[in-house]
């Protein structure tokens, strides 16, 4: 799928076919995340791919879906995600030890820049979209619960989860009429209001 089309088509999906995603596609997703831009090139992110059914079942219980639709936005039994990528921030790796020379100008940035996470997550979701694989990025998660499932050590911060699977529902960008809440129509299609281009685009002046 052409990149611009993938960008236009990607919507958060919350009902999935129970068809497996290939290991190769999942590796490509993490590779796409690995190569995302990173502030000061610190690359603090790591990615835990979950495909095993028993683990997926446990991860599913740690997620909160679609606040505006609750409880209707939660995947129904038999439409749960088939894989997850858990985004971890390695706090140990981010230190001046990673610099060849002391560079005062750069030292100030030895903290994780959360913008790295957005760039990596979007790379994952757009690559997935290009292969027909749908996603939902979840920040409303039980981080303690996820840490316990995998025994994740303290130096790895659990940030968020990307749920994945081939889509079993339709979601479309909708005309914005002053409200941001997404809504389901009678056919179960999700409509996601997006601010119009002319509202957000400024050229040479505000
Ligand atoms: C940082 C972040 C956290 C999100 N957390 C959740 C979440 O916990 N649960 C959920 O169902 N959707 C979550 N979403 C998905 C948003 O609801 C969704 O992106 C938004 O409604 C726009 O829809 P779209 O992705 O289809 O364009 C999150 C999105 C972002 C960017």
C-alpha cells in the first residue's frame, strides 16, 4: 500500500479477525520502530512482542478500550487482538556513557524524550496498515499488571501497548462538527471526527 494511502486509511480498530500475523510482519514492525527518529539518537525504546495465546489473554485484561464508547468499544469475545507490541523505555541505557566525548550541549538531553515513543508507534502502525493489519495504540493500561505478567525489570518502564490484528470492523474519518467524540452508527461502523485541514494548516502566518 502506498504510504499516503496507508496514512489516510489507518484508524484505530477494536475488533479483529482471529487470523495470525506472520512473525516476519511483526519483526518488520519492530524494525520500523527501531529506525524511527530519536532525540539525540539515544534510542531508549525496546519492544516486547506478544503472540502466545495465554499471554495475549492476560494482556487483554490490562487494557481499557474506547473511553467514548464504553463498554461498546471493547473487543467482543472472538474479536480480540491476535498480537501486541508493548513499548518499553529502557532507563538504564540513557546515560552519558553512550557518548564518545563529553558534549555539554547534548548532556542536557539525557532524559527520555517522550516524542520518541510517538514516532516509533506511528512507524509500527503505518507499516502494519501497509500490510492490511489494523492496530489500536493503548495508553490506558494497567502497567503494574503488564509488568507482573512478564516479570519486566524496574529499569524498563512500561509505556503503552499496540494491539494488532486483521480488521473485523470499519472505522472512517468523519466530518468535524465541533465535537471530538467518535461514534458508532447502526451498522457498527466507527466514525472519527477529524479537524479539517484548513483549521490546522498555517502557511507563512498564523
Ligand atoms: C497516546 C494514545 C493513547 C491512546 N490510548 C487509547 C486507549 O487506551 N484505548 C483506546 O481504545 N484507544 C486509545 N487510543 C486511540 C485513540 O482513541 C484514537 O487514536 C483516536 O480516537 C483517533 O482515532 P484514529 O486513531 O482512528 O484516528 C490512543 C491514542 C493515542 C495517540
